[in-house]
């Protein structure tokens, strides 16, 4: 695996992350058009990306952090084929070296369907194993998603 760090995604990288997003996240969070995904990324400030590439140079993972409300927030997506191999932990540990804290939203129920109609499995236990805490009082309740805030502090 190769890890490519960048502040900007080129159009090919953006397209690959867009496909990964729609493949791995619940379909209720999917973007139907690339313009929608581009608009999401454009609305984030101080973006930092890490792309995970396999031996064929395909993007199979994406980590990003950004500033929102005076906090560093992050998003991470790994292709099903590389989950459980330590790559997510590696990405988080790398991010922890660059940041004093990280915040994120985590879907905490496994009742959402992915685009292939398989169930999206909540990664909450993974984040707890990686020293994040749950801020139970802070939830995101939208028609398309229910999530809890997690936080890691140095």
C-alpha cells in the first residue's frame, strides 16, 4: 500500500474518492453527481487528504481532515477489501501526530444499507479501540443519517 498526502485532489483522485464514498458509506449519504461531492469538499476549510493506493495504483482508501467550528474534523473511508488490516489505525495514528485533537461523526447503528444492499457496519468499536471517546450528548439526527460525535484528544 502507498499513502499519498496532498492538500488538493486532482479530478481523477476526486472521482475515485467519490466512487469509494458511494460504495462504502450508506446509500442515504451517497452523492448522485460529482458536482454535489465537489461542492461538499469545496465547503471544507484547511483540507488535508491521505489517499491509500494498492499495488495497481487504485485508490482504495481516503482520509481527510479539515477545520470546522474551531475543531479539526475528519472523514475516513476504506474499501471493504482492506478493512481489518491495520490501515485505518495507521491513518489515524498519522493524523494524531499532526493534530492535538480530532472530531468526527460516526453512524452508531448497523441498520443502514450500502449501495449494493449490504448492511453498513458501524465503525464505532474501531474508533473506541483507537482511543476516541463518544460524546453521547452530541448527535447528528437527519432524515438520511443518525450519528454520534466522537473525539480524540492528545
